[in-house]
């Protein structure tokens, strides 16, 4: 696949991608919308930005912005364009038609949303959008969440986001489950931002970070003189969130006493400050989050069963990053852009072998670990290109060359094949550039000699081919 766009042009770097559900997933408003086409043809992957008023033509012609060497593709096959907040593709009287989400269109146009898949011959073109999520008015919001981008490019994630948007309209309590670092707080903030309470306060409290002795006073507040040192009235987090949303992060860490009082708040919509004799009404939408299995906590007697059923009416489960590998490269690009801006550096580009290395790693720390890895790379790169050698050692020397294939994993054989092809080609080029010297080739690739030896054996380099 070739393109008339120069390598390293502003339209070339990977950007944050957002996929959605046709009926319910969020689409950004026109002024904030960034649209991209993720083009996969053979073993090549490239991302092209689609700007307002611009059109991108796909075809066999060298004049096409996306030129495909494929006999099934017409000279000028299809045209992508956007009008404000809407994206479209038009089939240009092609011989074989253009497939949009498995449906063939001919000589007509079709509206697109983030996450739609368009096929032109043997090429796959994923339509993606990205936007910064709405900021929160809460003082307790962590900086990492305040400027996070919504990045969804996996069907599982798209389902979660679509459900979150539907639940946002109702006042119901929502329970968000997922391993540490997957983005539970970001999703909670989105639910608040999409809700009728968006103009109200958003308050977050990390139940695991507060000592047990202080937890209830932080949640419910206290009156002057309630205990030694209580020199004035303090408003608790629940009362501070009245009219808005309260996120109880790591809700499984609540003490039994706090659990009982929280259940009373949910049932009566009132709190009693420590040292008070009267109730104070509150109007709070509660979102709970935890990395623990609350059913196991209930069975072990550590979490109240009645509270569990009260907060789990609607449950959102965020899969670990290893199970949504399609989001690794877009997330990496979002973080790279953000960290480069904070350092007043140009927006960096991720090399294909860097992307392959990111895809090969299993990310036990999920999105948080990926963010830290990209910050590490941006600082070391100090330029426009992030190479494998700029990534942390743990990522560079990961023994597994392919992401885990646990049951339910979204890593398809096609993606694994693509990773392997990219790795093999990168190794071949490095060996050729260094005249077969494996030590220097490993340095060029940014990996250890041991890691290169493993990959050479894995891919059969130097193995005799059968006649």
C-alpha cells in the first residue's frame, strides 16, 4: 500500500480512536471531533486524519490519497468525507462495491460512526473518532482523569461505553468492576458528564486511601465538638456531592460500620453527621468501583450482602487492556501527544516496530502502566519518533511475543499474525543494516541480546528450509 502523504507528516501519527455503538455510544460534537481512518492492507497499518471539508479517496490510482495495489479495487473506488459532526463514505461506481459493516453499497453514500468497518478489496478501513472527555467541576478529581481521552476501539469496550451512556440518564446506582488501572474512574466521570447532573458536583473518594478511623468522618462529616479536635463543622463527601455524583472508589474497602450507614443513605436519602442529632437530606447519584469480586467478599463475610444487591443493580465491567489489544496503539498515541505537549515538544510518531512491541506486551498494570511507559518513552526520545529502545526495559524484554490468548480474549489470529509479521520484518531489516551482527541489531531494535536470541529462535531465523 502506498500513499501520496509524506512519511511523518502531521496526518500520519496514530491518534486516539473512539469506537461507538450505532444507537447509544457517544459521538463528540462537531467542533471537538477528530476523525481518522485506520487502514490495514496486507501487513501494513496506517492512520490518516480526516479533516472538516476534506475528502480522502481510496483506489488503485496513484492519485488516490490511499492507493491500494489490489485487482479487486477500482481506479477510484470510494471517497470518505465529513460534514460537521457526521462522517460518510461514497462508493464511486466501483466494480465490486464497497462493504460497510458487511453490507455492500454501490454508487451511493452511507453515514458512518466511530467503530464502523469499511472493506475496499482486501483492505480494511476502521473509522475512528476521538475527543477529549468533558472536564469535571469536582475539586477531588485526579489530574490524570481530568484530561483523559475516551479511547475505545474494541467491541467489548464499545458495549461498556454504550451501556454507560444509557445508564447515565437514570438516577440508578452503578457498580464499575475491573482490574487496577483499567480506567474505572474515567468511566465514572463519563457517566456523570452524560447525566442530567453534569452541572452538579462530581466528588471522588478513594476508600482504600483513608484510614478506617477517619473514613466515616470523611464520608458523613461531623459537627463541632463531635470528638477531640473537631473545632468546627465539616461537610462530608456525600453531602458535598448533593445535586451531583459521588464515586466511591474501592468500595470493597469500606468498614462494616460505614457499609451499614451507606445502606441507610441509599434507602433514606439522608445522612447524619458525626455528633449530630438530626438527619440532613442529600440528593446524590452514587457510583461505586472496585477491583475486587464483591460476590467473593460477600461470601467471605467482608461485605454486606444487602448493600451488594443495592449497589449492583447495574454493573459495568471494564476488560483488562490485554483483552482489548486494539486499543493499545491508539492509547499510546494519545498519551504520547499529551506528554509531548506538556514538555513543549513536537507530537511524536510511533514507529511500526515500537507499536509491535507494545502489542506484544501483556500490560499487567493495564492503562496506567501503558501511560507510564509512554511517558518514559517520550522523555527519552526527545524528538519526533519513538523507537523501541525508548520503551521501559520490562516492555522491551517481555518474553511473550504475542498478547495472551485467554478465553474471551479479543486478540484475533489476524492481529497476532500482523504482530509477528511486523516483528520479523523489523528483525530482518536490523540484521541487514548491521551485516548480521546480532549484538548491534539488538541495540538498533532497542532490545537485549537475550530477547533477540529468543525471537530469532521463535521465527526460525537461520533454520534450514526444507527442500
